């Protein structure tokens, strides 16, 4: 065996030269990998005793893409273009043996080989759009040559990987191998191949494609504010009107422009921010993790039922407890319906749905939870109710069991103190709908032990969620910042903006909905009490009039039977009356003022959260807003975006609108710095 460099080996197996790349964790195609691969291809090609070449990767995956961390640096050494040229120069058949996640530059490299074979569990795709990029190593030119324009357009614009079976059907790979050892099966395949077959020379599927195909595709797809998918379409289109080398050059120019774009910078930041979020400063790697097999959920309302499904979907047995039979039956009906819908929409097979549903055991007795390793309470959001449930759970559960609260706003320290085991209490703040939303704020009470925190974080991974650790305090991170925005939004409408204009500015910025549509969705009576309502705010007035949001058919907006909202003249009239009552003469408010007043106080609240140590890093706050609150990915998150605008601009804006900037924001603005990642 020849060790070409630390990550590349070349060896002979009979008359096949085997190149193995080995750069854990995901074999990203960094400079050393590119150099090694090129050198190995050259050497294998000159070996007269080798009839064909097999390229495989060690570890959990074939190349998962170009090395994203290199994109911000000046590129040195061999480029991915050099890699492509090296493949094109080889005079022997090259087989690519694929397993794991063959993504981006990984798939592009695979397509440089002459034959591709994969195990059934392999997944492959061009996810560059998720980083604000287009494929930049020939993907937009080779993919349509293999799978045709229609499938290539879908893959480069939605970025979703396809299965190996689908890849075989489309012509992206040549054979499915048995699951397991790729090397042995791919070697067998390599022994059968005879000819060199370069993808660049396969022009059938890109010849004679009518330009209308691309116009139709553009017209039938809405990419929202994302720029990259449209550019990717242009690159695939280029494959049908330019020769291969011209097409490559066209793609290269667009890739470079995209790499330097604000959107791609923000999306690459978000990629690494998400991965950093799982690493908690001060939490040692060797903290004991407790085994969680049996879980319980108290409260079978919408939230509790959703959380129960999340656990059941991940293979855990769940006891779902509700106080009375009727409420329990309603919860279980809702769960059954959710699984039926999943089957009807083809997202789940019937037997899998039945198995998941069967893992949720209904009960009206907390005592049935005695064997649970962890219980989440999802009861009514009121401190006295929460404390009562916590105390009861404390009495029923094993002393080593963990109790988690799903409170979204209440003081977790007070909740933990209602038990005799405050070190085993924490918050697991799921977002609604729990089965869909990836984010879970893992709330650390002052007393929560390191082991309990580490266990909860591991659990969020097991159930396919993204756990971000936050400190206890009203609203934790996400809702606390949301409240800062809502306060400004409420003032804006009193001063003269319509709620619908505020929402439009937010949706134009890229949020899926604005603050008032969001409030309607959550229910306007969430923090409203008829007994104490003073009728002093628009929300009070709406609730008093029975307009409690989407669920009651009206809130800020009027809703039709399909829950589609339209601006309501009733709300406008209530608002006008409220202004008169308060002696406010409405003024015209510009879109830019609305935008600044909705964003800057939210950023300011984030700065306070950082100052108070309630979030470990600014990027954790960004991840929370990106995954839990619909912050547009291409703006990178509020704290990142503040850095792009400039913190001094944010501080000046806050002062202009009468909001004192936080000391941290002031300090960083004065030093001309951004929030530290
Ligand atoms: C591209 O290829 C452009 C080309 O078209 C043209 C170029 C000219 N680079 O996610 P995980 C790290 S763009 C560098 O936790 P998983 C990651 O940061 C790229 N690092 O594991 C983490 O590091 P750490 C197209 C990368 O099992 C560690 O690996 N490709 C890269 O949950 C483990 O990652 C993509 O967009 C990378 N490309 O998921 C694929 N990928 O341990 C992006 C990962 O220090 N990657 N790392 O925190 C993924 O989607 C997932 O990482 C993957 C594994 C599915 C592969």
C-alpha cells in the first residue's frame, strides 16, 4: 500500500487500483484531500498492471462536500477544477464506490468517475443552495447529463438528497450494491467494467432542450427571498446551450459570485452556528449520561400530545397522563388523527404509524409513571398549576428520574424548587407544533446538574431535535426577544401603523408571518384573563369582543373557513377608537421605521441575554431565531444581522426610538465590533 499523503492511500487488489480517502468526520474535500486524490489518480493511471481504478472513502461516509471552512480563506493548492481535470485525464475506467451522504462537491467528484455504485442506504444530492451557493465543481453540468434536465433542476434547487434507489432509477448511479462492505462489492463491480465513460461527453440529455423548459420551471417555482436557486437554474440552462467547458466556466463565475454574496455568508455562518450550539461551554465530555428509555408526558393538550408523538416517533415508550378520561380521549384522538394524516399523505407506512401510536400508553394516573426515566409536564401555563404537578411527580417518580417542564415563560427556578430534587429538574421548551418544529430550548435552572443537562441534550438529538441550552428567566431566549418585538409592534400600531402594515414589513423582510398574524395563530388569550382585562390595549379589546385569534375565526385578522386571514375593518375601527380614547393622533409611519423598531429592540434584548449569561453565545441566539421563530436563513439570525448592519447603527437607532441600548451593545458599538460568535 502506498500512503500518498496522510489522508490518501493507493493499493492494488488484483488488477484493480484502490484509492481510499480518509479524513474524518465526513471526508470533506479539503486541500490535502484534493492533492491526495489527484496524485493517487495519476499514479494509478501509470500502473500498467492496474486495469481499472476504484475510489472509496473510509469512515461513515463518502465525501460529504467541499470543505466549507475553506470558503472564507484564500484558496491554496490544487482546486476542485484540478480534481475534475485529473479524472478527465485518466485513461482507465474509474469506479466510485459510494456510501453515507454524498453531497455537494462529493457528488460532483463521484460524477467525475466513469461508473458509480452505491449501497442502498447511501443518499446523494446537491445541497449547495442551503448554503446560498450553486454547485461549483461541475455539478450543474454533469448532473443534467446523467439524470436529465428536469431531475437536475429539482435537485439543484431544492437541495434535498435522493436515495440510492432513486439515483439508480434516474441514471445517477449504475448499480446498487448489497448493504455493508462497499469495498468488496465495488471491487467486484470494478472487475466487470471495460470502457472509459466520461460524463462530460454524454450530451444526449442536454441536447435539444427547449428554452421554454427553464422559463416554465422559473414560473412554477417560488424561491422566496433566496437568490441561489435561481442562479442554479441558470447554470443548468447553460449546460443545454454551451459546450461542456464553457458551461463549467459559466458555473464557476456564478459560484464565485455566490460565495462572496451576503446571503451565502449568512447561511454558512448559520451552518456552523447550528453545529456549535450542541457544544456547551463548561460541560465536560465525560459527564455521565443517564439512560432514558421510558418517558412520560403530563397533559394531553395540543402541546403534550405533540411531545408524546415526538418521543414515540423516536422509538421511546411514552405514558401520556391527563387528569380526566374525556381530556385524555380527546388527546389520544388527536394523536390517532395526526398519524392517519401522515399515512394518507404518504409520509408514513400504516404499520409504522400503528407501531408509533402503540408506543403511547394513555393513563389518568400519575402513579403509572413510576418507572419513567424522564417526565415532561405540559400542563396549563400557570405557576400554581405547574408547582402542584411538579410536587406530585416528585412523590411518584424514582429519586433518580428527571422532571422537565415545558413552560414557555415561567420562572424555572421556582418550578424546580417545588420538588425535593431541583438538581434533576430542567426545562424542555418544545415549540408548537412539537412534531414539526426542530428547536427545543433546553432550560438550565440554577440548580440543574451537569449530568441532567448533558442527558437532556443527548435526548434532544435522539428525538431528532436541535437542543440549545439557555438560562432560566422570563421567556428564556426566544420568547423574551419576541416580547421585545411585540411591545414595539403594539406601540407602532397605537402611533399610527396598521397591524397589517407591520406584518407586511416583517414578511417582506422574510419572516413567514408578522407579529400580529403570529399572535392570532398562538391565540390572543394566551396571556389574557377576562377577570383582569382592563380594555386598555388592542389585544384586550379584541379578546373582550371574542376575537381570540385564528381558533375563534377572528383576531387582528378576519379568517375564512380555511383559516386564511384578511385585514379586518373591525380591528381598524377598534384601533381608531382606542387611539381617540388615548388622545393619540395617528401619524404616517414609514416601512423603514417599522423594520428598525421591530428588529433593533429584539437585538437589544438579545444583547441583554448575553450580558446576563442566559445564552452562551450570540450564535446560539441566532440558531434559536432561525429554527424556532422563522428568522430568514439568508439574514443569518438577529445577532449576526446586527453585525452586518453595524452595531453603532443599531445603537443609534435604538436611541432615536427611545430605547436605551444595553451596555454590551454600547460597548461593542464603540469598539466597532460585532457580537462575538
Ligand atoms: C460544496 O460542496 C461546494 C461545491 O459544490 C463546490 C466547491 C468549489 N465542510 O453535521 P455534523 C463538519 S458546499 C467542512 O454534526 P452529521 C461539521 O461542521 C458543501 N466541515 O454530522 C461538524 O464539525 P464539528 C456541500 C463539515 O452526521 C462535523 O463535520 N455539502 C462539512 O449530523 C460533523 O458534522 C454540504 O452542504 C463540510 N462540507 O451530518 C454537506 N460537513 O464536529 C454539509 C460537515 O467540528 N454537511 N462538516 O462540529 C452536512 O449536511 C452534514 O454535516 C452531514 C453529516 C449530513 C454530512
